[in-house]
C-alpha cells in the first residue's frame, strides 16, 4: 500500500512539474507567421491589420518605436493563438520595423518590412473592352523546365496526366515560356485560374484540387506551380510583351486544410462552424462526410449545403431560409464558407488583394462565386479597391442567365437586397455575361426563325443592355472551365466561327478559353476534367504540338490563322471599342450588327440558318450609307453592297468600310 502511495505521489509530482513547465513555455511569445508577410507605405488607407499566429500569442502586448508608426489597437480573438495588430502608417517611410511582443517577463522581437510602392494606385491600369482575355488553367496548359516531380512537405498528391481529375503538372514557368504564343495569337490579357496554395490531399477516388479553388495559404503561390518570385517574373515578362495578367481570387470559401479550419481565429470566422465540431475521423477531403463504423449513414449533420441558387440575394420576396442557404451554405464540404460579415476577416481579404496588386503587379481580378458572399462586404472591398486603384478592374462571376440579374451587380445599379441593403451600390465594374453564353449555346443548335429561335436569342438578350450602367464593361464568353466546350464533342467550325465573330465585335469585353483556337473540345458528362484537357505540346513527351504552325494539323492551323487574323484586327480598333452599336432584328435568318465610330463602320453579318440566304441591302441602308465595295475582315474578300449579298449556310462576315 505504501509503495502504491509512493508511486502515486511521484506521478502527481511529475504531472505538476510538467504542468508548470508548460505554463512557463506558454508565457514565451511564439510567432509562426505574420500576414501580410510585408506591407507598403503610401497607400490612401494608412491602416494595416497584421494577423499574428503563434501558440498563446493572444496575450502578448505589442510595441514599436519605428518612426511614423502608431499601434491603434490590439484585437484578441477567441483562439489563444491569434493576435490582430491594427497600425497606422500614415507618416511611415520604407524600412525594417521591429515589433516587440511581451508576455509577462518574456519578450520576442519580430522584424517586419515596410516597402516602397513601385507606382501609384492610379497608374495601375486594368483590363478594358480594348482587351481580349485568354483564360487558362495553369495545371493543364504547359510545364516549364525543371518541374519538380514531388514537393516535400505537401499533403499527398499525384501528378498523373491519364487521370482527368488529378494534377497534370502544368506550372507558371510553362506559361512564361510561351508568352510569344499569346502575342502570335493576338490576345492581350491572360486570366489564370487560382495560383495560390491548394494543399489538400488527393482523395481516394481520384479527385484533387488541381483547379485551385480551395485556398490553403492566401500569401503563397502553390509550390507545384512555382514560387511568388516565379509569379512576379511571369507578370513582369508578360508586361514587357504588352500582356496583362488577371488573378483569380475566392472570398466566398477557403480550402478545408487552411489553418483557419483547424484553429478558427474566432467563433464566427466561418459560416455554420458547428459542423467542424462533429467527428471528422476518416473524412474524405473531397466530400467531407464520414460513415458510421458499421457502415450505416451518420446522424443528421449540422452541415449546410448551398443551394447554388443565386436569385434569393436580389429577390425582394426571398424567404430567410433560401437566403441563408445561398450565402451561408458551404459550396462543397471540402471548402469552408467564410463569413465576410466578420470585419476582421474582411479586412484580411481586402488587404490580400492590395498585397498581390502591389507585390506582383497584377492588372485585374476575377472574383469567383461573387453573389455567394455577403453583398455589403463585397461592396466594401470593391469601394476600397476602386478608391486606391481608380483605373484597375475587377470582374465578378455572376452565374444567372438573365440580364436583369447580371446588371444588378454592376456598379451604380440600385437593387433591393435583403435584409437592409436596399439601393446599395456594388462598386463592381465588370460582370460576366452568362446570358450571352447561354443564348449562344442554344442558338448554335437551332435555325434562326422569324421570332425566338437561333440568333433571335442573342438579339433579345442585347435589348436589355439598358439595364447595365456600362455595357462595354460586361465580360462575354462562349465557354469556360465550368462549362462544356463550345464544340462539345464535335468540330463544327462554322458554328464556332459565328460565335467568335459575334463575341469579338459586340459591345463587350471578350474572354476566350484556352485551346479553342486549335479546336479543343470536350463535355462535362463524366468529369469537369474533360473540358480542362492538357494543351497539346505543353508537356514533356507530347508528340502533338499546337504551339507551332508545323505541329498543328491542317484544320487546327486553319482555325488558328482565322482567329489570329480577327484578334489582330480588333487590337486598337476604336470602331469596336468605342463605336455605337446598332442591331437589327434577325430577318430571313440573318442577324446584322453595326459598330460605327467617327465615320467608320464594321458590319457583322451572320447567316443563322443551314441554308443559302440573301442579305437585302436596302433593309440596312441606314448603316451602309453610300458604301459599295467593302472588304470582309475574315477572308480579305471584297463584296459589292450596291446589290444583295448571297450568304452560304452559317456564313459569317465582318464588312469594314
């Protein structure tokens, strides 16, 4: 018995000693990271938030004697491992600042760099309707030299080009090595799907986050794509060649493996955070769900799935549950839904945008899943960005196919958002024209009749342009990474040329999807990966190389040459970028749109039928005027407008005079 008591006493003493040791260690400031990693002086808004992360750092006091810097406040969040420092840099100069952290008698000094900006905010000029954006997925476009086979320290992943939903190994250097290709094609801006770290493990059933939409580090390029320095080099070299760079961002959600999920800064950092308290053992990273040990279905989860229905956000009659599912439901279980109503989180995200603009010099932002986030917070983000960078541009993904919905989100339009944001401006300059995409993809399979079908759908979409504060700052497209390829599983070049002719001549910012110029096709019937195939010639071992004229097939080269000629004609063409748009109701199956500027005209003529058709020139006298002999931009052939013009089935013309 005495022996047992002695052993117990020894064990208790050890426990107390260990507890005291832990307490001593916890009193020492520990800093694992500070975000932003550095910052810039001279911004219009002089306040910066530093998010400091380290075990027990919440209890630290912070001081600095750096000239021109004052610490306005310290915010101690729910987690003991976060501390927010709000500093005013109004009178600060560039240099290395020392921050002193103190807990009790223990101190730690962290160095923090304040940088000089390369240029003023007004000098940052974004994309406009004078540009043509070329969208690509870095993982699927090209692999640069010295690509690592495996990055140590990252969660399990495989690069296997035979699997459409795993990583294929494209990277930023691969894109950089082909900048001349974009110049040859004639596009002026490159939009990459997200390049930030996506350190989520591949799932057992063959899925990965190769697409980039599950961010795990907002200040770091995914090492499989390269480094922050590689991204900066790519931007610099693109700029030297006259190409702009558009960065894809996501404020609605992060990746499940982001540190915020494992250690939430505050209880309201995420929407529906209670789901995270449920047992996660064996969680599939791509579904988020676990079965019970006996194989039965688990009990009802706290998990809230978004409905993917965006209309409740602007619906004046929307129910609370519908609105909640849209804005608070998770996009998928592996992507935690961020709560933008938390002011500290929103400050973090706003600063992140500014940091990437200043650090690598991006020329625009494409914001993913725009209406899923809270409208008030997104308006705040856009207002601050516009104030700092008045000539910059941001496009929001607004996936509803009705023009009235899309127009709601463009800057300056009055809306009735619930519950209390009636008539609030969005400050978003550019929206994505899903109506154009939807109507065009219906029309390609139809005959243009005298009422609603075929190209009538496009006419009837453009008539609602009066809803947009600025139609010329609406982004149109015929396909993207989330849709079937325009060609589907076929090669209908007549329909494709008609779609591209319209896209590149109407009053819009046009966006192309990589590979369309060489007839890449595919559908999402089996997996999204089938519309995100590797660009031919972009990877070691490719025997088919579409980056060169010699490597393309005859049909690929014909399409590339046709589109390149059109793109180069469009560059700097003020008739297209500044001209008045006049459209005619489709007549005898023919759709005509005129662009006119300072006495010059570009007349787009589309035969929307599979039959021969005749263009009655007298009907279009108001835009033809006295023009007679005119050139077709697409073929360099000449036409006589003193007589009717005979059109082949599905023929496209751009007549310039």
